C-alpha cells in the first residue's frame, strides 16, 4: 500500500489529485472543530460520555470523528447523505418511476437520481438539525439567553454543515482519489486513534488494564485487519459459457467467463443498520431516563438488558446482522433477472438449463455465500463486545468492529483506485 502511494506521488497528475484530497480533508477537519454558537460544549461532552455513549447517537459520534458530541458546524457529518442515499436506493426498487429512471434513462437518469439524493440530504439535514437542537434545549445545554433566533441559527448551521460535507465529498470523488464520502468517513474514524492510544496508555499506567490484556487487544485488532483484507476480495465465481452465434460471415460467442459473487457483497451496511436498531432502546432510555437509574425494577432490568455491553444486546446484534445481510443480498442480486440476462445473451451455466433451473442454482449459491458473509460480519462486530466483557479496560478503548471494517475497506478501495489510475497511464513496473 505504501509503495503504491509512493509510486503515485511520482506522477504529476496523481500528485495533484492526492494534494487536492488532502486539502479537502484539511478544510473538513477545520470545520469539524468549529462549534455552533450558543452551546455549552463541555456540558455536552460530559453528557455524551455519561449517558449517550452506548446509544445510537454514540455510534453517530464515532462516525463523525467526535464532532457530534461537541456540536460543531459539521456535527451531522455524512449521516444525512448516507441516509438519503439508502432511502433513494430502496425507493428505486419500490417505485417504478425511479426504477425506470435508474435503468432505462442511462446517464441522464443517474444525474436526476443524484439531484434527488442531494435534495433529500438537505431535507434530512434540516430534520436532524431540528431534532439535535431540541435535544440540546431539553437537556439545558444551550446558553441561558438563547431565543428563537438563536435556535434558527443553530439549526441552519447544522443543515448547512451537512450540505457542505456532501459537497466536499463530491469534490473528492470528481477531482481527487477514491470515493469522497468514504474518504471523509475514513478520516473521521482514524482521527480518534490518538484518543484510543492515550486511553490505552492511561489504563496501563493506572492498572485498569493489564499488559497481557493490551497485548491481546492489539493482536486481536491485527488479526481483524488481516481477516477483513482476506474476505474483502474473496468471491465465488460461477462459470458461464456463451454459445456460438453466426452473424453473416462472422462467428460470435463461444467464450468462457464467470459470474463473480463476493462473500461480503453487502459491505458494512448490515452492521450499521443492526447497530442502529440494537441501540435504539438504549437511546430511548437515555432520553426518558438521563440519569440511568429508575425506581421501577422492571425498567431498570430493561436498561441493563439493552446495554451495549450485555450478552442479550450481543445476541440481538448478531441476529440483526444476519437478517440485514440477507436483506441486502436480496436487494442487490435478483437471480431471475440474472438468469434472464444470461438467456438473452446466449449464456448458460454448465449443467443447468437456461431459465428457472439457472435462477434456482444462482439463488442457492447466493444464499450460501450470504450466510458466510453474514457470519464474518457478525464475528468482526461482536469481537470488541466480547473483549470488553472479558478483558478489563478493553471497553474504554472504544474500538468497534464497524470502524475497523470501514477503515480497512476504504484503504483497500483507495489503493485500488490509485492502481487503476496508474495502470491507465501505462507506467510499467509500478504494479509489480
């Protein structure tokens, strides 16, 4: 990876793209440190550490690089854009007009969907900004002299920040290297590494964590990285043959190829959705019972049961990851459509007749591959929870399986983008 970046730096065009990407990230990090006016940042940070760290808002805080817990201008980060993209993607499957726009109108349709996604991002940014401001008001974190105009300024600051993050991400995608939104998410997560290192050193010095525990955690993180790198490119290849066709005096077809199906075809999205839903009860309890205690024994039992360190939470998390992995596989792959496309183009899978037998075989393969991919995601996501419950001081490090998957995945994706750029420029030897 470092060799690829070093070789890319030698090419003037790619060096400009890399510098542009770094410039955008520098601008983003500056905006990520500017708080909106009228917010008691110290009180908000304490509130997050004591109450919201185990809720879905704590997860958002991780993805925003701690900006969410400090109410900065870019506190909403990429969440509105990600949510908008997912909503439009699901609506494209459910709404025929959007489906025609995506499949039949070509590049023009894609531009229309991009425009709709942008408008949806701004709308969700406004909605999330209002909700966040209401939460700050309810917990007396806003300034005592705040009035209606102050609330309007805070909401508009959050909304404008979400739109700015979307624009910065698009600039990286168009003029920089890699996917802009992924790069920003990568920068947010790795920005928390110094805090994790400080927590590790502090726990070791105070005795809250033993040296053997720290060794196990570090070795475990390295093993997770190796596992993610291995699974990232793993795929099942279904052999495809194309029958020969005679058109005039030329013979077409007769080729052997394959249909690749990735083991982790849904990426990190099942983990993100599962974590959001599993943490929803803890979020509700945090809003209705901010002190974390209750005189009602049953309510306290529910609070303890849905705590992010409980075994019930881990079991629920596991089930949701499996369910969402199958859901995303069903969204991304339609065996009937794949079989029909093969039949139209004269392709077939050896040993299976075109049509329904081919569709059934592809469905069985996707089912098996999805199961292994879901188990992989569940292992990566649950290992930090298991480590936090079994190793003293490990939970204070804030290392999440989702974060590791995102960081490694984006790094590999960026390296592949650089290699593709260098390959197009025919620089022999750079990829050897």
